[in-house]
């Protein structure tokens, strides 16, 4: 059985900025109105025969969206970007393709993510992992086979990552 949540209709959205360092057009600070679709495959179980309570999944995904909303998403592990936090600011330095770009941004404007990049591809992995971790913490994973998150950069384009549990 597969549960499906449509992020656009279920309100699983966030509006954030990012930089795809080194990319010809996406290497500048720009933003998207993201929405996240989620599919969960598992066996119906418990008193109500749920794969997982929709309310639970929505609250998990909404919480992740809230941490990213109205922030500049910065990847901690980009191979050509260094960052340094000093007081209330973050200093970023990108060196690649013979180009150096430096940024100073108020810390409250950013969210640092444990990723190599903030592409839809990486963000979909991030969402899948966060959802699975949370379901594990809540003891709601035993009947689940896989969790898929689709991170859409606006309508019409997105990346999907499936995390297999067993
Ligand atoms: Zn973009």
C-alpha cells in the first residue's frame, strides 16, 4: 500500500533561496517556491489500519519546511566552498573555475545543511532521511518499506529520492 501526499495541496511548501555554486545561470543567489510530495510504502497496521497517519507525516514534513522557509540554504559540504561563522555573520568563499566569490550574510538569514549542494536532488535525499529518522524516533517505522520525497522547484520540475527501509 502506498500513501501519497501532494505538497502543493497539503501545504508542504517553503520559499527559500539557494546558490548552485559554479553553475552558469544558477550560480547566483536566487529563490524558488518549493513544495514537497511524499510517498510512503508499507503495510496497513494498528487500530485504524494506517500505513502511517497522514496527520503525523504532514506535521513531520511541515516542521522540516519551516526550518528552511525564508532562508538562504547553504550546504556545509560543498567541495569548493569554505564557510566561517563570526559573531552574527557567516562568511562564504567559493573558489572554482578560476573564479572567486565571497559573501558575508547575517546568520539569521541562513540555514546550514549537511549537504554537498542545495539542488533539488540533494534536498530530496535530505527530506527522505529526515522523515525516516523522525518515524524511527516515533517508533512508527516497523511496517514501512520505503519513503520517497519529491522536492519540486516550483511547478513542473523536481527530484525524487526513495529511501528503502528493508
Ligand atoms: Zn535554483
